C-alpha cells in the first residue's frame, strides 16, 4: 500500500449547477446571489454575502436554470428575466471574471 503524503492544501469548493446539475469547481461557475436586502444579482467575484445559486458559464445552463425555475427555488425568490438577460450578455461577451 502506498501512502500518499502529498495533499493539496487548498480545499476545492464544488457547487452544483442549477441548470445542468453537474458539480463543478466554484470558481468555474457564475453565482447568483440573493442579498440580505432581498435583491437578486449576479456575483462575478463570489464575495457578495447572501444565499447563492450557481450556474455554469454556459448560456444553455442559464436558460435551463431559469426555465426550470431552479434559480428561484434555490434563492426562494422570483428572479426577473432581466437578470437572465444580463447573465447571458455577460457570458456571450466572455467576461468571466472581473
Ligand atoms: Zn451547467
């Protein structure tokens, strides 16, 4: 038996996409957050506090997440279509991170 002494120090945080249901690294996903004020916004830096829903940087996943209302269910609040359009805009422009 080989003892594996090398362990990565950084914990990899994984999240489930509300669109396709795949589990990916958090940093590879787009976060949609419900802030403490009750606003729903996308969170490109992952630092806004509040309840979060995650989706892949993929227009298909965003469409599916909104169609299934997975985002609303996860955030326990209705999410506007404008937000979906904004997110799709961001993805289509390729602006993954600030
Ligand atoms: Zn996905």
